[in-house]
């Protein structure tokens, strides 16, 4: 199991268990406190925006151009911004920490 730690929109801390290959957005969307993910992972809504802890940024593949272009137009864009629908969890992500980005 992969345990990840999330800070939600209200600053509350949560832990979730994931399996290898789980899409981060799908885990977050299932939670009452989670993301809306309105486009269902089509990389077109940005309602799955998260801030990945700096120490974990390099554990994910780099952004594709469509993810990069969408993130860069957001008010809350930061260098550690990612769209969680584009992130697949692997065993190396055990202990991952992230924050749900403020809603636009
Ligand atoms: S779910 Fe819409 S961009 Fe990720």
C-alpha cells in the first residue's frame, strides 16, 4: 500500500491509502473534502489542481505541454503545481505529501 498525506482546502490533514497505478485525482475525487475534477481527467478543467511537496516533485514524470499550458493560466499557479489527473501513483510515492490548491 502507498500512503499519501493531503492538506485539504480548509487546512485539514488527511491520509489516504493507494495502490500502485492509482490515478491521484480519482482518489481525491472520492473524498467529501476532495477535488471536483469536473472534466474527469481530460486535462481541461484544472479543478484537480494540487501543490506537490517540493521533495516529491521529481518523483513524477514531467508535465506534458497540455498540462503545463492549463496550469500556467491559473491564478494560483506555483512551480510545484500539478494536475492530479495526470499523476499515477507508484510505490516510490509512499509518504507523498501534497496540498489541494485553492479553487479558482
Ligand atoms: S480533472 Fe480536469 S484537468 Fe484534471
